[in-house]
C-alpha cells in the first residue's frame, strides 16, 4: 500500500537525523511530501468502470429497413442502425443485434449488415446492450419481402366476336372487370370472377367468367371460361407477360352459340398494378 511506503520513509528520515547529528536535518527534508497518485487513480477507475461518457443518454436509430417498406425477394436486405449520444452524434458503437419475428436466429450482430429473408411480412428489431448494462431497442414493423410482381391489379377481360351476317360485319364485345392478386412469392395469380354482356343484334347474352392462371417468372398462362346465361359455355387458353407493373395476355378461339351461329373470337386479359401491398 502507498501509505506503508510513506511510513517507512518517515522512519528512515528520523533514523538519519539521529545518526547524522553533525549535519542535522535540513528544513527542506520535512515535512515529507506524500505521494497519493496510486490511491486517486484506483478510486477514479472504480467510479467509471463499465461506463463510457459518450454513451450516457444514448439512443438507437434504425435507417434500414423502413417500416412498411417493400423489399424484393432474392435481393439482400440491408440492416442499418446507429447509436447516437445525447446530442444526436454518432458514437461508433457497433454491437447491434438484429432479430425478426418468426425467425429463430439473429439476423446480424453489427450496426450495418445485410440478410436474405424468405417472402413474408416481418417486424424487425435492433437491440443494443451498453457497457453499463442499459439496453436499447427499436422495432420497425410491416417490412415486406416479396416478388417484384406482388400486388393488387385492376384488370379487364374483353372478348370480341367477328360475325358475318348476310354480308353485314358485326363485332360484338363482351367486356368485364376483375381484380387480380399476385402473392408474396410471385407464383400465384388469383383473379376474381366477373361478368359481362354480349349484345348480338337484338339478343343480349349475359355472361359470367372465371380465370385460372399461373406465373413462371414474368410469364403468365391460363384459361378463361365464359358461361352465357347459364345455357352454354366457352373456354379460351391465354398466354401473356408481366412487364413494368402491367399484365397483358391474349387469346383466340371460337364461340358457338347454339342454334344461332359459330364465330371466331379473340380477346385480351389486361391488368395494371394498383398497390404492392397484399396480405
């Protein structure tokens, strides 16, 4: 201990004075200057152990991903956070743990990293444990990882006949609206049933239609089936593509109206994306 050392020095000084009676003890040798450097250093270290002044009043901010943000399947999802001091300045503290609901493992353990996630809607949380034991946590919700084609589309089916009736050309059209939903994986296309009316001369044929379709990347193929007045049906195969948030496909075939006529038919199935958000 530093105090013992100073005591020994005092005793040594006294002995020297007794031995050196001729020279005596000079005034500048007493009082002995005590050195308390070690004691003060130890106290200071104990008071600040496990703390960092720059982390007092720290906050945790997440820049990526964004809440309700849309991120494409198959592309790395950036995770970016920052620990700031009480004045909002970056501290450089990098030990950030990332987690997502429904995912058992940690997504990362650094303030800036990236991860590949399967299709889904996630709540992603950044967590920090500071040296003094305080914990910080920030969560962003509704982070969507999905296909670029995922979304809700406004669509329309249009089927036109080419009719030659005693030299008179007719082109009646049966046109109806539908809503199309493409799932998070971009693999399933679901089109709601619709209806239309085919007007031929003085006769109207109300029709209901149903669409079945599959996606392969940006290619779409399927079948549309019309049921006219509950009396007869006509089905057409179609093929098309998804490009720049628009689905376009076409079909050709024949429509046979019992006891009346059989006529060539062609049509389109077109839909444009309204929203990238699906359940």
